[in-house]
C-alpha cells in the first residue's frame, strides 16, 4: 500500500465523517418517521411519570455518534500534527 500524503488522509477522513453524519441523520429521520411519539421509555417516580420517546432517543443517539466520531478524528489529526501518531 503506497503511503498517502497528509492532505489525502485528511480528505478520506472528511468523507468518512460526512458519511457518518449523513447516515446518522438518515437513521434519525427514519426512526422519527416510523415510530409514534407515545412509544418510549417510561420513568416513574412516586405518582409521576416521565416518558422519553424512542424516536427522540434514536435521533440524539445518532447525533451523539456523529459528534463522537468527529471529535475522535479531530483529536487524531491534532496528535498527528504534534508527531504523536504515525501518519503512515
């Protein structure tokens, strides 16, 4: 495998991040469209109930996953700039 330049690696990582974001948003929209609002997790405390719907859980899970991947890639790029990570 030939070694890649830093700009090539950056572009590949940018496309991976874009695919994760697109997939997460697509999955979140699909979950929101398929599940009704009243399905979800119920938390009960004494005589009160709090329901978190599955479509909101799915949406925020997908967003959190995309943000996590973005943060990890940015940290990796910063470490590579400082010479702590080999860039192949």
